[in-house]
C-alpha cells in the first residue's frame, strides 16, 4: 500500500511539474504576442521624410500592455548604431547590437530593470530613403505582473482538478486494496482464533488471485495434521511397550530376589535400578505429555477440591505411604474452588509434588494438601500447596531443583518432577514457588488464575 501511494505521489509530482511548465510557456506566448503586436504597430508608424525620420507613436500600441494596473511599459526607438531616437535611453540591450540586427523575427529576453524583472522585445525594419536604406528598431519592455498572474491562474486551474484526481485516486486505491485484502483478513482472523491443535482446512472462498495460496496452506495443514497424528500414535505405542516391558522386568527381579537368597543383594540392586528406570520412564512420558497438552491448550473448568480428593484416594492405596499422615485443607462450602485449566496436567503436577514430599520426607512424614483462594497479578486465583515435614531445600538450591534432570541426595528421583510442575504452572500463566516451613519442612505451591490464560490472548 505504501509503495503504491509513493508511486502515485511521484506521478502526481511529475504531472504538477509538467503543468507548471505548460502554464509558464502559455503565459509567455500570450504576452509575447502582445509585445510583438505593439512593436509592429510602432514600426508601421515610422517613416522617412525630407526632414528626417518621422515617429508617430500610436497610443493604442502600448495601452493594451497596461491593462493590468500593476504593470509598467518601457520603450524606445533606436537606429542601427544604438542611438535612442525617442524613449528611455537606459534600457538594457542584451547585446543585440553585437549580432545581426533583427528585421523579421524579433528578439525576446528577460532583464532586471527599474527594480523589476522585465520581459523585452526588440524588433526592427529597414526604411528606404533617398540616400540609403536605414534600419530602425523598437525596444519595448513589459513587467511580469499580468504574465505571472496568468501563469498562477493556469496552474491553479490545473492543480485543483489534479488534486481532486489525486485524492480520488488514493481513496479508490485504498478502497480497492482493502476490498482485495478483505478475504485475507478473514483468513487471518480464522487462523489467529484457532487452537494450536486445530488443523482443519480453511473454509474461506478466496478470490482467484489468492486461490493457489489457500490451496497450498490447506495442503500443508493436512500434511502437518497427518504427521502429528502419526507421531502421537508412534509415541503412544512406544510408551505402552516400554512400560509393559519394564514392569515385566521389575516383576521378574522381585521374584528372583525372593527365590535366590545367594544372589539377593545383586538382584535387589538390579531391582532398585529397574524401579528407578521405570520411574524415570514414567516421568519422561509425563513430561512429554504435559508439554504436548500445554501446546494444545486443552482447558476446561477444573474443580480443584474434587481433583485433590481423588488424587489422595489413589495415593493412600500405595503401601509405601502407609506410615505417612495425610491432611487436606479445602475451601469451606458453599465455596467451590474452580479454575480454567487442563485437569490432567494439573493432576500430574500435584502428583509430582506429593511424590517429591514422600521421597524426601522422614518415614513418619506429615503431608498436607491445601487449596486456598489468593490473588495473582491483581486477579482472582487459587493456590494449591503441598506441605511436608522433610529437610526442606536450601535457598541456593531452589532455582536449580526446578531444572530438568537435577536431583540431590540418595533419595533423588529422575530430576523431572519439579520441572513438570514448573512447566504446568507456566502453561497456565501461573506461578510455582518453593518456601521453607518453620521449624522444618517444605511448602511447594502452584498458583493458578481462575480464568483461562487464553482469555487474554493466545500463549506465546
């Protein structure tokens, strides 16, 4: 659009320059004809008599040049030697006496005289006398007021329609471009408002000029959707096979540890390594799942209280936590703690916080799951916290433990648990914090906004 308007502006500038040249040329030609007519009228009234040259200056010859009250007229009659016979003697000559004297075709020139720029004409004729032929010349000067006024009038008369044409042209060009781009604007809105996992072909009926572009985009989206589907299927198949194989291996190792006491220590080490491998595999798959769901924004209304209750019911069935005292603090009825988010991702994050508290806490640990109302950047939010009675985390370690594959201590896990929690908080435009408790223990909290982060625009 800007390029088109710049080209149009250059064209208008060239037309205006051409109009100025035309107006100046027309004004000069018009008044030059008047000057020439006045010179010829004076020359025709000059005769040779026995007493000498008789000059009968016709008043009408110069009156037509003084119709504009601001203009002035200067004249003189000279002989071939430049001697002034009548009129103003100090008129500029422009050197016309140094070249052949004009007879049929006049000489025109501009010169500064009496404080004004004056247009001069020099014309002459040869008079026949008894002795010899004599050349007589007439020089007339005319100031440029009327000439310049005519030039300006012609320019204005041309510029007004040219300006109107320019405005109309720009308006029509803008309207035409806007009309041509309207289908693209609709396509842009369609793509911008889609969820990342929506790869359906564009349904717009494009104009012929961009039809091939829409066909190419739809073809690319179909290939991308097929590739994504194949990748998801492949990952799901691998995850199932890996989990099944590792679970089988772990079962065999447990059976071997019970049956073969001589190799019990080696088998127990192998079983422990297999358990760690199973845990790491599950964490890797969970991390991939969380990232995938974050990219696809699978948000819905999530009841945090119900989510915490179901998770706790699942956790207490594990015999490893039989000595741990669990507590739950939820908003009192009729308050309902709901957020707009991904329930599977939030549950996975909360499960990792609980697993982390179980792994690093003492045998007789006390773990509290808490849901409370709070504010996040001035907006309504809910805080989901997991508090334990473990050793806590040193302040210098807190920024590092949320990184991937960082673990500490003999009870360290895969190093992905807190990284998963941080990823879930980020995908929900929330916040993840680790705070020490007094006198001991750790409080890990996820703060989630009550409204969907998509309400403020798509995630980057």
